[in-house]
């Protein structure tokens, strides 16, 4: 895990930043163990501090897990913003690329799935964190809105369409993580499946209008 998201390996009490060091330590433990079954003392030990030190910033393990969840969403947002940079025109290709990036992120971080899309995820999104509240999913909404505008689809709700596209990507990721895709479609490439599904959906909207 790097200092900003669960992708790599770097922990410890750096430059006096105890709170972030503990978040990173917890994220590393989750990724290594494949679950949230660790104790606060384990995170403290990984960060190189005393067993009492975590409680200076987190009242309990749930508070630490909520912070890890926020970190996960920030990492997901970073991946979506990279797609925006690569596809500034905000067309069908960029919508598909966002879906593919989402699938890639979710399937690459299975240990964080329950955190990010369970109760902790809801609490993280409700937290007083403007970056979480305005990024990520709303990058997709903005892209879909631009696509609708370019095709004169003023009667369509970009938010509703984005939820449907999100459900498509999320469903594919879930099926893949639970080995159902491999069972029913051995060797299928998720990115290609996302592309064909999204294009069918978008083309259908254009024909209907």
C-alpha cells in the first residue's frame, strides 16, 4: 500500500503523521489477510508505535476501518480521474473506460469490497469529506451528462443512466470475484464484456430517441 491507497507496500510512522501511518498499516493488514480480522494492536505494531497510540486518533477499530474505507474511495476516485485525463472528450469511449476502470479496481481489491460497499462505505460517504462527496461516481454522471448533451437527449436523466451503468459494471465485478463468470463464460475478458454491454445500452438509448 502506498501512502494514498491500497496498492503496494509502504507503512510505518513517518514524519510524525501517526493517523495516516495507522490507516496505511490497517489497509496493508486487510490486503494481506484478505479480511478485516485484525486487532488494533496489530495496526500499532505495523506502524511501529505503542498499543495505546492508535486511540489518540481513533476511538475504536470501527473508526479506523471507516478511515480505511475513505482511503479506498479516494483511490477509486484517483483511478476515475485518470480516465478523465485520458478521455477528455467525454463520449461513449470514456463512459466505457470508466466502467472498465471500476471493474479493474474492484476486482483488484477484493479484501476491501465489504468495507467499501457495506455499512462502512455508507458511513464514509456520509462523512464530512467534500472530496468523497463530489468525486468518484459523479465523474461518471458528468461524463454521461456530456454524452447526453452531445446527442440531444435532454429527456434523459444522467444520474439515472449512470446508476444503471454503475450497476452493470458492479454486477460484472461481483460475478467475477465470486467465480461465476469463469463458471459460465470461461476465459471471458471482463473489459470486453463491459464494452459490449455498455455499447448495447447506449446504442439502444439513441435508437429509442
